[in-house]
C-alpha cells in the first residue's frame, strides 16, 4: 500500500533543512534501493524556498509508514512542525499501472 507523508517545516528552519539534507538524501536513496520509496520532493514557499516535504512510500500498515517517516533525518533533526501520513492511491500516470 502507498502512504503519502505530508510534512510542514517549522518556521525559520531552512538552515536545519540544509544542514540535514545530505543525510536525508542518503535515507531516501536507501529507501529507493529497497523498493520502499515511490517518490519525494520538497514543497516550496512563495519565494521558491523549501518549506515542507512530500514523500510517498510503500508500507504494509500506517504504523510501518509512521516508523519509516520517523526515521527520516529531517524528522529526527526536529525540522517538522507537522507530519500527516495518509493512505494514497496512485491512479493517473502511475508508471507501475
């Protein structure tokens, strides 16, 4: 099952994001190598600066998806003010369909 992990950065946390980005990318690359990562990328503010994340992962349960999301270096660094995890159905332009 796919889960969308919707993350909102804390205000004025761009430096935390930038400092943690290499570890975050390593984490996503590991998920991708295991076939867990669907896709990912940052949300952007009006100035084009990252201010959140969308990560779509494959997991058996919402609890498993939550554990994966909690292990993200961005999460462990305290970057996010809010994280929402929702089951998601990829209908249009799904390359696996």
